[in-house]
C-alpha cells in the first residue's frame, strides 16, 4: 500500500501525521511512503530524516494525495483539498464532522472512506483523542493564566496567588482527559480548582487522585452559583463524535467578572459556549460580555513536536494495521476501527454526526 503524508495547510498547524520513525517501519514492512516537502518541518522532522527512513519526498501537494491509497493527516481536509479525495481511498485523520456540515457534504461527495481518530472507542475510552486532550487540558491553564494578565485585558489575577493573597478560582466543565489534565495543571499552580462532572464514578476517581481539587455535580444551578467568583473557566465537555452541548449562554457569561477568561477546549466540536467561535494561534482571543474567550481550534499545534510524538504513539498501530491488511481485514482484527468510519462510499456512517446535521445514517458496510 502507498501511504501519503501531506503537509498540513490549516492555519498555524505544525503537526505531522507520521514521523520518520513511522515511515521507516512502514517501508520495512514493504509499503511505500510518500511525504510532502516540509511536512514534518514544523515538528522538527526535516525532509532528510524521511529520505533516510526510505520515504519518497515530493514537492507537490496534489501529487501526494494522488499517490496515496491511505492518506494520513492530523486535521480535517481544508476546502482546497476536497477535490483531491477520491472513491476507494482511505483518509485517516481528525475529522470533527459534527461541527461542519460543508465538510461532511464534501467528504460524502468525494466517495472517500473517512476514518476519524476521535470516534475510535476502546473500552469506553477514545485512545486516539486522549493525547491531544491531555495537551489541550494542560495548555488551557497556561494560556488562561496568561490572558488573565491586566495588559491583555484580564482581571490581573495570578492563579496561584502569593502568601497573604487568595489564589485564583478555576472551574473545569468535564472530568474527562482534557478536564483532569486542566485540573492537575491548575492544582500544580496552587489555584482553587472545582471540576463539574455528571458521572459519579468519575467524580470518585477525581476525588481520590486530585487531593486538593473539589468535585461538584454538573448542572446549571451549580454552574450559576460558581460563575460570579470564577477567574478561569475551562470548557472540557465531550460527546464522542457529536456536537458539544452548549452549557454556557450569554446570560451566564454576564454573571462572570469583567476580565475573567473562558478557554473552550471543545471548540473543535462546536464549543460548549453560545459565544464560542474558532480562533487561531496568531489571533487567539476575543471578548464577549466582558469575558476573554480563547477558542483556538487546534490548540496542541502550539507544541507541535510534543503533540506529534504523542499523537503518532497511538495512531501508528492503526496505520500499520490498515496498510498491512486493508480496511475490511483491519476492522475484523480491530473492531474499534469500525466506529472510526464516519463516511464511506458517499454514505454517512457515524450516527452522532448524522444526528448533528439531520442527515441519513447508514451503518458501514464492510465486505
């Protein structure tokens, strides 16, 4: 099989879907690996490393897609890439289709088989999403604390406080991978941390592992009580494959103090606040109702080398499985892959995405 690794063209996306070590292993197993020039440069992997690994480096973006039986990416295809996809080709990447009907329609029209990292579920976990959730969760406290600075329009509150001054208050919506990592970082800074969660077993786990953080059952009433005193609000809710629930409306934001900060990690899935809209690393924030919003849709790209290594640690085994066996046999060997198939042969095969857009759902038909 020919595995294609295009350069990511989404704004300020520096990750790459396959490092030279992965290319080496695939070539060793008898596959061809075609990598676009400078695809790995943003993560610290020069073309020379791919060539030394046995990959072919080509300069043309279109050619990489044309050559690939299996196209591996990090982010969803951009509009200029829609026409490069074709029937019979496998696309393996983060798709987040519930947040974009135009992308969903484009993939259906292309006939490509689109496998989404974020909907592959193993033992009630999302192993291909977790590493990026961990990075985004940890990063949310760094950027949130940064934009609390007064010269950025923040309240001027230092999250950790100092002797004689109370620490800042951090509220985390959701106790999953992103939420627990946000809480750990905030706790490490010495902030006052509260995690809102609906799963009682998860709350017990959080209570045991995060000794100084508070847990609170997640409902609107409890959130309304907390908002007037919160300095940093982290949106870390997730419904696999579906749009994020809108837990925060404008009226709630008006309860927050001017200069407080909202970091919406769920922006890739549409965001958990009514006011959320995607931003970029070069222009990461905007203000609504006096609250600074940080809504960068590809947060882990800021730490591209760490993120690439963490991502490919979990994706490589699936890439190898698909390359060695083809789609049907790979799904037979690892049934979790079936849950990753979002589109196939012009059909929408992910129920959560179909429900998000009010479109027909057809289960994936494998030979």
